[in-house]
């Protein structure tokens, strides 16, 4: 085999005709599949070699011999033993060049996941069916097929087995559910979540609602349209958290779940200042800028605690700080869309903003309120931008120099 490869080591495909290139690629794929089967067949019989070399197992020996990762070698050793000892049809498919290595991995995983009590004849039909599909289905497609394999080879028991499998998957998913986070020390935290698929689908649906608000077909693209999708989803997650109504959350500490921020009256009105989160378990990153506090106080369910010079509480929220539902409806009827110039985000996706900031004594009435999408609402509270109100009521933003 190596001698044959030596003969073509200097071959230059660039000079071959398209037909020859096509034939060569197809032939080489078949060769690769057959070589992969031969390799698995040999690896399956290397137990005594690993013992002779004092290796812990075949996987460890194989990783050392081939400079491969132990995890990949262990998966290969498992597949080799499984194909050689039980799944002869898969092995024959690889030997003939009809089944690729990746297809074989998917088939074996699916076949070994079948419940043993369905019977050997059902399992044999399932293996034969999968090998027959290799000619027309990629590995990713086969992964979807094996999840519903019993519906084809044993439809009379498929529904009951499917229900049993789903219950086990859901139980396992719930036990694997995790949420962890770590503060990075630069104003951000990195989180990792593992949750059931159904809940992830629900979360993505909610995030897409925040990340992709509707625009009219002839709307001009803005800076927000050039944001990478992953960042949009991250910002949408922030928006989702800001819009959660604590009245709908479980009671915590004998009261409705709330988040409070403290800020001095001087800081609240200053351009550059900070405030703190109360009861925040964020160690290094428990401060917010005054501009962020002003924005949160504008629409989010956050209670700002304004402190005087001696630390006394001057204002614990404000009963009319947030616009009522009726006022939101009136503004939607009046504004129709985000009032930023050129923005076409519909009113139903917008937030109410105080034109005279709440921190400066702005009143929560219709004349002082304007609708803004999440993107432009951040611009209202971004010190890098100023704005002017145009004659038609639109808001034009300017980047400060």
C-alpha cells in the first residue's frame, strides 16, 4: 500500500482533466473508507500488543503510537471493538467503501442506543436499514434518522419506546442542568448554562424577539444592523433580564424579588459617576455607572435608592417613576414607532423614555415621554451621544466630538 502511494507522491492533479479529478476524488474516498475499516479491524485485535508494551489499555497505547489525543483514541478503540464483535453489516459496508467512518460512528451509536428487549431480529433490521441509507444520507442526517429508527423497523412498539426514551432524556437533561459564572474583572461576567433543549428553544425564541425586531421592507440599515448575531443575542439577553417583572417572580426574603441600586444625589446628576448594587454577589464588578442607573430607572424594574450627603435615603424609587400600561398604549398610538430619526422599529417593540430625565425631576406624563427601541434607548443614556428634537418630533442623535 505504501509502495503504491510512493508511486504517486509527485503526481500533479492540476494537469488532470475535470473527469479524471472527479473520478480520483470518488476513488480515493472509497480507498479511505476501506483503509478505515482495515484500521478498525486491526485496532480491535491490539489488546495483547498494548499488554506487551505495558500500556493501560488499547486507547492509551494507540494514542502514544499515533500522537493522538487519548479521548479520540478511546472512541476509536470502542468503535473498533463494537464493529468487529457485533455490527458486521456496518463493517462490511465500510470494507466495500459504501459506509464512511463518520457514518459508522453514527450508526453504531444509534444501534447501541436501541433497547435490548426489542429483540435481535429488530436490531438486525435496523442495522441493515441504516447501512442501506449510507449512500444517500450524510452523518448529520443519519443522526436525525437513528432517533426515530424504530418507527421504520418496528412501528408497533415505536411509540411506547419513543415515550420511554424521551422521558429518560428529559430526566437526564434536568439532572445535567447547570448555571455557572465567573467575573472577568473588566466589567463583564462569563456565564455557562446547560439546560434542556426545550427550554433553550424557548429562550432563543425570547431572545430573537429582542434581537430581531421587525422593520419595514424599505427601512434603511443602521449601525445596529451590522452587529454580529452572537452579540445581538447577548444584548437581547440583557434586554430580557431588564424587562422581567419582579411581581411575577417568587417571593424572596419576605418581599417581592427586587434589585436595588444606591447612588448619591450628586452622582445621579453628574456625567461621570458610579452607584452600587445592593446584595449583589458579583464581588469585583458590583458597581454601575450613573448613566446606566439613569437608564434602568427609566424603564426597568429596578429600584434606585438615592442617598444624601450623610447617607440618608432621599428617594426610594418613585410611585410614578414608570409609565403605566395605559400611558404606553397612548404613546404607541401617538408615536407608532421608535422616534429616533430614520428608525422603523414598531412601537410594540419600544420602551418609554423620559425626555427630561427622571434623575432631574422629570415627570412621568405623556408630554415628557417618547418611545425608543432598545438600541436607541441606550443611545439616550450614552454620554458619547447628544440629541436634538426635530420639528416633527423625531430625535436626531449626534456623536460628541
